[in-house]
């Protein structure tokens, strides 16, 4: 059986997610003793900034732990449904 080569992808940048309409990031503390999370606006950062390495530089404002999981906040862009139905919630 041939050895499968590992696929590599370009890192996701703030410019990429901004092009899709996402302007905010969700930041989750990596400490096992802390459940702190926050939504953060990323408009002040350049488009070329990759998202994944941002977490290594973040410090939790609650416990002081260095390191976080950073993800795009897609929640404003998802279709929210009325409870128990398939009807979207009116805006």
C-alpha cells in the first residue's frame, strides 16, 4: 500500500474570515481549572494575521493562564430556528 502524503493547507487568516463576513473571535482559556471565554472584536488586527497562533500569546483575564483556543465567531451568521420548529426566528 502506498504511503499517503500529508496534506497541508494555507492557514486561515483574519482577512479570509472577514471576506466571509465574520469580524469577531471566540477565545477560550486553555487552563483545565478555568472555564473563562470571551467574544473579541478583531478589527484592530491586520488581515494577514493567522488565527490559530493567536491563542499562544493570549493571557486569561480571570486566571492569568497563558494560552487559549481561538476560533471565528460564526454565531451571528447562523440560521436560528424557533424552538421546536423549522421556522427561522424573525429579525
